């Protein structure tokens, strides 16, 4: 029997609350007949493990931080310093510290790939996980590729080193790609592709037609995103207050948790809800499974996410795939997904009054709500199917010819 082609897939702190799009891509690769070996740096915080598939994913994942502390000292000289000397001289002690911290993990990755016959690893990060892949390669391990999911400044030191040795790279928006030449100079890989993360359109579809708000029931808003100030949940809560003060019976449900598993920004939002006396109008669900997200989407009249900064926004894609009229912000790469007035509505970030106006517009115009919901699904169908990313990784990472029928 011919062995399946095999690829490594490295994700930091997998499986976290926002990692459903990785799992979709993994499943798409497996449906293509590719065996996927999962690697991660460490497990996520308990409060961020929320999916029905999380236990399966953790059982399959090799955690590279699970090593003997003495291994770091034993592998300190596994890579010639000339590989990264100019980077450390340019960036200083931060990069030097990061390299020292991940050297043992890199050796672990190299050895695990050798045992499993893995020739290529795709790293869904440009953070420390990418440094692990660089050093593993320089030790004689597999080639690697990267995906940039947001502004490069969010991903720490050593960017030129991380990108210089990559077989190829993907970025999720044209906006991010346009910034690369000035950030990387001659260290930019020859092959860089714009490939957003996507959704599974078979999983995310309606089993009954969308029913717009008619005024005879409560207006149900749904939002989904980690609890952080940059996601703008506080602005959306202010918009709910404005709408209720105008007499509109609106309820907002927010799915997502803060990065501390519920002990951080969650409390800030709870305090705001209490201060505005919206306990009966706003519900914070915490981290929930993908199946629960879908259920809430299918029950919602509108999806709203008011991010201050958003590289692209898989949560928007999920709502649009379910034909839920979607309101976002004109921030980051969101306009590459939502075209204002065609596939959804966009407002400026940090403008609760504009959010309230957009919500009220669709609440009072059911025809527009239906039109935008249907157009949103067509937009995702055309450009944001999770199979596209899987096909690119297989083609570029493993040099496979991908059938158009897949």
C-alpha cells in the first residue's frame, strides 16, 4: 500500500478558542488524502478549550514545550551562530533570548519529523513557533512555510530570519502583502501568496430560510470574538444602550473569552454591562464550540463585530456563510471581505452611534437584510472556502498536483 503524503502543521497553543479555521484546513487536507501531523508549542489555557474536537486535537498534537529542561543546554550549539548572528546584532537581546528559549523545541521538532517521515512543516504563525521551524531546518530538519495572520509587529523579534529561510509564505490580505517589501527587504521569500483562512461551506449553511426582523419580536444580535478591547465589544454594548433608549427591544449575545480564560477583560465588560443596566440585554457566553456558534448564528437577525483592528475576520465569514446580514468595521483587511452595501455594512471603528444606525437600518429594512445575507454567502463561496488554503499548502509545501475536482 502506498503511504499517504504527510505534512507537519505547527500552531501555537493549539487548540484555542479561535482555532476552528485551522481545524477546517486540517480536515480539508485530510480529505485530499494528506496525512497531517500536528505540532504546537503548548496547550492553551483551560478556559479557552471549547470545541467538540478539542480533545481529539490535543490527543493528536505533539507539544514541543514538553521537554526535559536540561535539553536546552544540550542543544545550545546545534545551530551555527552564523545563521542568525546578523539578526541578533541588529535586533539585540530580545531575539537572542527567544532563540535560546526555543532551541530544544526545535531539536524536538526535527527529530519528530525524522521519525514520522515529514519533509515539510507549515507554521500558522510568525511568532516564536516560526523560530522553532527555522532552527529545526538549520539542524537538518524539514523545510517550512509561514502564514502571516496580522500586522508583523504583533509577532515579535526575528522576522527577517523567520522569512529568509521559508520555502514559501502566505498572508491573509493584499494589505499585509503590500507591506512586506519595506519590512523584509531582501529577506522576503520569492514565493508569497495572498491566501485568507476560510470556512467550511458545507458545515456553515442554513437548514431553513433566513427570517429577518419584523418588529414583532426581540431583535437578536450576535457577535463572536475574543474578549479584548480591540474587538470593540464595548462599543457594541454602547450601541445596544442607544438602541434600547430609543425603544428598540434588542438583545446582544457575545461569544468569546479573554486570553486569560475569563479572568481578564471579561470582568471589564461585565462591569460595563452593569454600569449601563443592560444585564437583561447583553449576554457574555465565554468560549463556546463551533457548533454552538453556528446555532447562535442561525437564530440571529444580525451579526455585528465592531473591531478596532482586524486583519480580516473569520467570524465575519462564518456569519456571511450562514446568510446572516453582517455589520463590520472599516478596519484592517475587513473591506477585502465585506464590500459596503454589497455583502454587508461597514462603519468606522469606535463609533457606537454609527453602529446603532447600521443596526437600526437593517432592522427597519427586511428586504435589505435578506439581500445582504444572500450576497454575503455568495461572497464567501467565491473567495473564502477553507479548501483553497489546504490546496495551496499541499501544492507548494509538498509539490503535489492538486485535482480541480477536490
